[in-house]
């Protein structure tokens, strides 16, 4: 299985298949955690019951966080998304700080 594939389908850029959700995620990450859109890679996999949202972050985008959302939940932008975005922001910030200190460590 390649990097761009999961067991249920092919990953696609979230900006293309879920632009409203992508905009909401990037807006909240920037406002609440000072994490910019170029600090993450947002992908989504279309499934029968909704979408699997996958966010890559960190040095080389080696860390990932994912969650399944139903189509209805995405349309309503309910608290489930807000909780995921908060978790994602905290994890991303923690990894970015660790990456920074790793990079600045004297050799």
C-alpha cells in the first residue's frame, strides 16, 4: 500500500473535496494555535458513511491525526469537529516545539 492510500480508498487533498471543512480547520488552527496552512497537509478519503479526515504535520509531515466524520456532521460543523481541531492543534504545537528544539540543539 502506498503513502497516498489507506485500506478504504485513495487520499485526496481536503481543499478540493471538502473545502468548507478545510477552511474551518485552517482558520481555527491559525486563530487558536498560530499554526498556518503550510504547517499541515490535509487529506480526506471518501467512504460510504462519510469521510476519513487525515492531517499530517511535523518535520517531513511524519506525524498524523485522523478522524471519521459523517457527511451530516461536516455540513453542521458540530462540536465533534471543534474537539478534533483542538486535539489536532495541541498535538501539532507540541510536535512543532519538539522539532524546533531538536533542530536548535548543538551538535
